[in-house]
């Protein structure tokens, strides 16, 4: 099983849609994805992600695009209205924690003052839970730190998932057993950038996904 994560194209955030450049990027992404022969396409419910998926659906015939609500871009900001560092922006927080010499791999990161009162903490946790449910539907059940292949055969399958910088960071943190702040610090996909995760396809195998390619 291969899962190709695609960040949306250049957006008009105010209108939640693609710019002219974003549409051009989405068309180029469709040409890049066509040789991968995805058999299913998934996307965040947000306009910029759905629009990015459209050219790939048309180019590959793998549509219709299936909406995954949990891939909606993460929310961040104060839970109760009291000020938070950088308005809760997780990438700015990660950079500040590095400047302060704080260990981004600390599993207790949700308890850090920058995250305690930040909606992004619960948002990232929700994505982690729903990621496991999504993978279970694809035939990979979470067992501790790893995934058990429950598929009936070893045939190769490829799907593409169109989402966002924040939600994809939360997904990848879960897949690779990394902390969310650490992934925010090191993983910066450009618009329409790809990250391909590959799972062991042998029935019954226990595996951690391989990061096959980032581009």
C-alpha cells in the first residue's frame, strides 16, 4: 500500500480556493500523479484541497474524490481567549522552541505552556485518532507503535490524499511516531508538494511505513 499525500496548490485563503497559479500547480500535480495510477482519491473538505484534487480525478479516472472530514486544516489559537504565543501558530511555536533549546521530541509537548491553551493540541490529537481509523479501513490496523497488514493478498495499491500543511503534519507524526511539533519544524511541503508513505504489503506483517519520497 502506498499513500501519496499532496498539499493543496497556492490558495486564496480568504475565499478557500485556488489562485490561477494554484490551478496550474494542480494540473502539474495531476501529470505527476498519473504514472502512479492511484486507484482512489481522498481530500479534505476544504475548497482549496478539493480543487487541487480535481485535475487528478480527471486525468487518472480515479474519481470521484472521497471527502475525509478529519483532514480539514488544523485549528490553532487560544481556547479561552487568553493570549497565546504567536496566536498559537504551530510552526512559529516550533521555531521558538528550537531557539529556546527545548526538546521537540518530548512526548509531553501537549503540556508545554505554548500548547496547553492552544486548540491545535486537540486538533492534532483528533487527526491522529482518525488517521488510525482511515488506515484500518485500508487494511492496516494500529498495534502499539506499528501497523498490522490485514489485507487478504500482497497486491500493490496506491491512493492519493489531498490536504494541508497542518493536517498532513499531524498525519505524518502519527504514522512515523514523531511528535507533532517536531514534524512542524522539519516537514515543509511546498504547494502541491508530495510525500509518499509505503506500507509492507505482506498479509499479517507488522510494519512501520517507509517514507518513500518527498518532492
